[in-house]
């Protein structure tokens, strides 16, 4: 591990200059420069002081954890299409997460497949058109700009009984899609 390079990355991420960091740690700008260029190594006490100024700890600094992806772009999405529905997984491999957000488009006069009761909760936001939520024996119409939120303990599915595509964000917790 290149300690200096990692310190530089943290410092720049906070928008700090070498002088800002040096002032906060009662060190010289020259020392910070030498450290970042791997020309010197800090004592443990100095490293702790620098990391505190950078808002992190020794354990976080030396952690082997890889930075997890936070922002996802269209090229990261996974799409599955049928005649009735187009599902776009907005977060790849989200089945390992607590939530699974999808963008779903339901064709006119069709529906999603029936989901059997399971543990968890579901949330949706209708972006375009309207849908009918079938939840157990109940039917509820949800229009563009409206949301739904329910426990998944009853059989449920969405129906588009209109002549235009319905588009919505649907989030399941835990993932089920």
C-alpha cells in the first residue's frame, strides 16, 4: 500500500491543499509533500493525527474493502423484455442488497406476473400512465405521480388496463425480481 498516495487521494477528495492539511496537523507543507510522494514515512502518532484531520481512522485507512459502487449509469443496467413487460434492473447484482430497485414498463392491457406472499415490503412510484395494484382481494388504482407501499404478505401484481404503456419505479425489500 502506498500510504502517501492514499493520503493525497483523501486530501484532494476533501478539497484541501497540502498547506491546509499541514496546518491542521501542526506539520510543514514540505513534510506533507514528502509523505505524499513516498519520500518519508510517518510515525504512527503522526499518521493518526493526519487521518483524524482527514476525517478517517487507522482501521478505515488500512481496510481492504473495495470502494462500493454508488452511482450507476445506463451501461450498468440489466434489461429483460417480454411482450407484457420490460424490466430494467437499476442496480446490478442488487439481489445481494437489502433493496432491489427496478424500472418496469407494463404494456397496454397486460400485467406483471402474480407474486406469491413472501416476507418483505414493496414500494412503487408511477412515472407514466396508471396501474391497478392487486393486493390479496383488493384492487387499488395508482395514477401517474402517486406511490404505493405494502407488506408483501399477500398475493400481489400490477395490471395496466389502459391503452398506453405504464412506467414505474418498483423497489422490493428483500429483493425478489
